[in-house]
C-alpha cells in the first residue's frame, strides 16, 4: 500500500491499464528497490558503507 501511495499516482489498477495482481507485483518491486537505495544512501552517509 505504501508503494502504491508513493508511486501509483492515486490511480486504481484499471486506470493504470493492468490487473490488480500485476499492479501489486510492480509496486512490490518498486518498494523493494526504493528501500534498498535508501538504506545504501544511509549507510554511505553514516560512513558504514
């Protein structure tokens, strides 16, 4: 849900031209990639990377 709120632009699955399960999969990937990037940036900033 958080990923959809950040990257879904408030559009329902039908408004994005895809089925709900496809939307969930895409949002899961975006969330995973976004979280990893933030963690990497944090580690570098804190001098742990």
